[in-house]
């Protein structure tokens, strides 16, 4: 049985007239298909004003602004990374000059604080039952209160930046005159065998600030992680 032609929708052939009719009846078409404007070539005489051409120019200008913003952001990030690299280089060179854990602790106190615009920096060795290391100037923490007070910070495998609770600040920075409000906690991965061989506990590096957001969770920690890795390698070569 053949379909009744009278029941079929009349499909108009696609030509200039039907395209024009569709665009007139659907003026929002180019709002939905804005990218199509960039593919159009619209002939015009010099000095004439054509709305589609103006729209094209406006879109090209917007794209150009977006591109410029992206370039500016890229340059800003590159400059920030370059400055961080220079600070990291200075810190690492100073730390590598040390020949013992006590001189390393002193270098950490002075260098990281200065280069990272912080209020204090400390290198701790976390030991069982608060066992003191036989070395003046080397700071130790009892593993039990450290685990209880630091909580999730204690088990982090990479640098973690956050605001500190008053209890955490007192544990990590008991001798600072200003209250430490935010910190970067940097694990120094020294294996248990090396810890036992050298008579040290688990190293942990902390950098603190008296500003709430100086160290925050959105901070890029790549360079701080790198310092932690360098510290781990350096400590294995040092005398206790």
C-alpha cells in the first residue's frame, strides 16, 4: 500500500530562498550557532555596515581578549614558578652545606623562614616514647602526642598546607613569640632501616606563618615536596 501523498509534509527544496526564509523566521539561529559566524565570508563594500560582519569582528575581538588573558596568565605562572625555583635553589644549596643534623636543623630554622616569607621553620625527628637523640639542637617529638595532635597531617605522604589548630601550633612551634596560624607540613621519607641505622626518628619539616591563608590547601606544593626529597637524601649522608 502506497502512502497517501496528501498526508506527507511538504519539504521545500534547499536554495537561497528557503535558507533566507528560515533565517528570517529564526533570528536566534546565530545565537545557537555562534561558531558558524567565524566560518562565514561576507562580502561588503568599504564603509557599509553589515550586522553579521560586525558580529564576526566582535567575536574575533572576544577570542583575542581570551587568548591574551590566557597568555598573561601563562606569563604570570611562569614568573611565579621562576621565583619559586630560585628560592628553592637557594634553600637547597644552603641545606647541602651542612655536615651534621644539628647544623642542618639550624639551616632549616634560618633559610626556609627567610626564603618562603614565613614566621618559623622547624625540622623534627619523631621518636618512640619521646626518646631524645644524643645531639644538641636536634628537635624530637613523641610519636603518640604527634599522631594524636596532628591527626591526618601525620600520615600524609606529600606536603600538606592548612590552617593549624591551637594544639597543633603549640606542638610544632612552642617557642615562637607570635601565634602560628597556618603551616606547610612536609614529610621527609627516610626508611625505617635508615632511621634505626642512624639513630634518628622519622623526619618531618614544618614551615609556619602568623597569617591564616599564607599556607592553604590550594597552594602548589611541588617545590616543597622537592625540598623534602632533597632533605631525605642529604640526611642519609650526615653524621648524627
